[in-house]
C-alpha cells in the first residue's frame, strides 16, 4: 500500500503546472508557525534555516529526520482542516501541482496565509529556498543555502559538459510505462548529465508510452525510479527483452525515487547519482 501511495505522490510531482504569482517578500511579518503540504516543502523549510518554525507536515515527510516527529495533517491530496487550524499556522506552504486547488482555496477561506510554490526547473529549488527565507525572516541562511545549491549545480553541469551522449529511457512507473520529457526537471537533469531522453521531444512534461515504442527507441540505458518496499525490482520485466541494447549490455539501473522526484536540495544528490550511472556506462563502452 505504501508503494502505491508513494507512486501517486510521485506522479503528482511529475505532473507540473503553471506557477502561481507570489506576493512580494516583506509584505507580512516573518512566519513563526509553518505547515508544509508536501514532503519536499518540509525539506525546503529546513534548507532555508526555518526548520524550528515547522509545526506540521504531511504523509511521507521523512527528511530531515526531525520532521518525522511533527504532527501530520494529511497527505498531498487530502488535508485535515481541523488539524491544520489547531496548529495555528501563520503560513501554509502548498504545492501547486500536488495539492488540489480546492484544498488551497479552502485553506484561504479559513483565513490562513497560503503560499503555493511550483518547481519548473532544477534551479527553482534555490529560488524557493530564498522565497521561504524571505517569508520566515531567515534570508541570510536561505541565501547561503541557495548559493551553495547553485554552485554545486554549476559544478555538476561543467563536469558533464563534454560527455558523450547516451540514449536513455527514464521509467517512472510500469504498467503503464510513465516517463518524462525534456521539459520536465528530470529531463533537464538527464540532459545535464549528457543523456539523450528517447522520449524527450514528446509534448508536455510527462507521457505514458507503450512497450512497443520503448522497444523501437532502442535505449542504451534504462533508469527506473525505485520507490522501495517489498516486491520485484522495477527493472525485472526487462529480462524478457534481451534485444534491447540496455538489456543486452546490462545497463539497467534503479535510482532512489525520493532523490529523483522531490524538488528539494537533495535533487542534486539524484543528479549526481544519475551522472555517475551514465559515466559508468561510458567507461564500460568507451567508444
């Protein structure tokens, strides 16, 4: 059951939508009691130096470990409004594409200050850290964290700048196969690492693709999102297709879904792992 719910959260993370205009910083007193309505938002609050202001989170919030001791007010899709109001927040951080619009509207109707954030690019993580720092009055710590994020992102980008391109299929889920395009931040990460997304040019941010299309694309590498838990590997089914170059060469890799899907500071750990996988493939077949 946990894996099923985690998959739903991951798919919502991949959905994406237009960002909501944010009010200018400094228009209200620094937030002292914050609720984060997505796991990655809790991570961003801590990165911004405001972890001690966080009073409520949602299901699957597990990083940093301190958030596991906080009250949960629901999950990314359903919120217990009574639990929210009992925590007396002066700021609720929402996730534009993950929290239903009616949830955000209801919270605002209750008189709560809600700020919705939506990542569209990897470097939006730094922008959101700074935004939360402005909201919480921790701008100095938030700016330092954002600068560190940007520096590491630049270093990862430079390290892979001249890397040989590899054709990659990114498998978010199977049955059906769900993937991302070049417009999505995961697609951006793949390009950063020198990967060529075999479905990168499809419209939108995400896509459902058929097995036949994957076989025709002949990926050299298949990277699956590993949601953990019991059960077979998300890559197990590929053994039935030995003619796919990725299968024939043993280039099947599962990476931590949290690092790949949560648009928080740890996304760069996911980018680094992704780049390491592609570099390993290049070393195995240098030409």
